[in-house]
């Protein structure tokens, strides 16, 4: 009986051949492409940010304080989901579930604030058809909001997964990927807050 | 503080430190815009600079970007993304600025 000779893993120059490292790295590559997507949207915003077509400037229609509160809410939710990832690595299932639920609630609060702002803007008639600036604004912030909505759906499914299966190698991978996604959304929001809200109020 | 090999995934310090630094940076940018401690192009530069610095801090403390051991695939791919994103964003801004300054605006009334 021939025995297949397998090279021991330590001989490889790169030790990241386990499925966890490959999954996390692959997800990181996806996050980088999502960064590219937002880069193109920000490029469009950079070009169009003064094209208000005679309409009111950003400081008259946007609410800086709402966005500031949203920044804090999202930062706290990122803190929670980072703890989720940490507890997953420590195999503490109950704390993973708890922090995921808190993240979900804070995410809903963020969405509520965001849709409240959109509703307020649309009621005053500042829709995306009115000017290039408004189109760019709704595209950037709307894409971020869409990412948050999909992220929240994913968190709900993940909570279902961790509640029923506990902390297994598979659920650790999923919690870590979710954590990376939410932290990525936080970084995008940092740029939205700085470039769209703060620079609009100068 | 941050154990490069296995500890950083399960330690509290980078998470809390990243959070505190981000709160401070968001607070500072909000303060300097609302209370006008600076003005003009210095203000714009500071706000954008603080935003990039905060993004970098979040990338380091939450994503652990520069802190992996060799081969640094994560960091290398990130630098490639930065290069492409800079080309797209700065390139678009440069080209449109050139077009706007080199192409005359059509007057609404034509003298026919």
C-alpha cells in the first residue's frame, strides 16, 4: 500500500493555511473592494459638492447634531461588536450573544436617526432629483445606510447561529467577519461625517 | 500591550483604546467646526486630517493592520487599495477641476 507523503505544514513559508486565516483574509479582500466602491462615490461627491443648482447650501438643509449623535451611536455599536469578536475568541458564548444583541439595538437606533434625517430632508423637498449635490449626498449616505441595513439582517442571522450552535470554529469565523464588516462601516461613516457634514458646515 | 501572535484577538486593550481615541477625535473635529477655533483652509485641512487620522487609528486598533507578522499580505493589499482609491478620487477631482477651468460656460442668451 503506497503511502502518500504530505509535506508537514511547518515547512511552508506561510503558516496561514488554516481555514480561519483564509476566510478572514478573503473577507478582508472583499472589504477592500467595498472601500473602492465608496471611494468612487466619494469622488462623485467631491466633484458635485458645490452643484446645488441654486438651492440652499449644505448647512441650511443638513443636521450636524443628528450626524454627531449618529457618530457616537455607531462608535459604541462598533465597540460592542469588537467585544463580540473578542468573546468569541475566548469561547464565551453568553457574552457573544449579549454583545451582538446590544450591537443590533444600537444599529437600529442609528438607522432610526438616519431615516428620520432622510424623511426630514424629503419633506422639505430636498430630494435627489433637485441637484447634483443632493444626488451625490443621497448616493453616498444611502449606500452606507443600505450597507447598515444588510449588516443588521446579517447580525440577526448571526445571533440565530450563535444562539443555536454556541461558539464553534465556524461561528467564530462568522462573528469575526461580521465584526470586520461593522468596523468597516464605522470607518466609512467617519469619512461621511467629516467630508459631507463637517465640511458642509464650514 | 498588543501581543502580536495570538493575544490581540482576545485582548480588551486595543478595542477600548481604539474606541477612546475615536471618541476624542470625533469630539475634536466637531468642536473645531462648530466653535470655529480655526478658520479657512486650515480648518478644512484639519477636519480632513483628523478624519484620516481617525480612520487610521480605527484600522490599527480594530483591524490590526500594521501589526501582523510577515508575510504582510493584509497590509500589502490595503496599500494597493489606497493606491487605487487615491487614483480614482484625486484623479477625478483633478480632471474635473481642469475641465471646469478650461471649458467656457455657455451663456444662457445667444446673440442671434
